[in-house]
C-alpha cells in the first residue's frame, strides 16, 4: 500500500513541475503567444461569472485541503 502513496506523490510532483515549466517558458519567451496561467486567470477574472467561479474553486480547494483533512488531528482526543 505504501508503494501506491509514493506513486501518487510522484505523479503530483510531475504535474506541478510541468505546470511550473510551462509558466516559466511563457514568461521567458514573452514575444511568443504562449499563454501562461496568469493569462488564463486574467481572462477569467474579466467577467463576474468567472470571478465567482474562481472564488468557488478557491473555497472548494481550501475546504478539501485544510478543513476536511483535520479529522486526523481530532482522532486521539477523548
């Protein structure tokens, strides 16, 4: 079971590394039309529905990352 956990961490590290590399390429080669993550966020924030969607995504991510994972902190309290 521990092998699966490390595979998951490796996949997430590769995905985040690829996103970071794409952002770096987009920022270094500004003369090309390579869209960066910040360009996508700017285009989404242009409209009120996009702002609400990003806010909802931010709340969802924060809830599932921080609040939902707190049960392990409360497990030993009796």
